[in-house]
C-alpha cells in the first residue's frame, strides 16, 4: 500500500496564509494599503527564495552554467543553484 502524503504536508500552511491574507480583502480595508502590503510581501518572499537558492540547500542540485545572455543566466540560476560564472 502506498501513501502519497507530499501534497498534504504544505496544505495547512497554504490554508493559514489564505486566512491571513483573506482579511485584507474585507470591504473596509483600504485598497492602497493592501496593494503596498502585498507588494512588500512579494518582494520579501522573492528575496528569501533567492537567498535560499544561494545557500544551495534547496532546488536542483545539478551543475548550472552560463546561458546566452544575462536574462537566461538569471532564470537558469533560479532553476539551478550551482551556476558557474566563469
């Protein structure tokens, strides 16, 4: 018998996040404040993700390499943490 529990592990976190952010969509909540907060949350989460990738603790462990331009190299970095820049 097999148990596929991986999708269930992060689900409580997604539900808690929904309850927290859901309060920002009440009618009496100021939309400009909500937009600023969501932008700030997005920036912080993105920076945290990049820092996590730089530690090489999370993500694809394969060796990365330079791409044909900087945009593709950055995208490759986000996909593969071990970019060799030489």
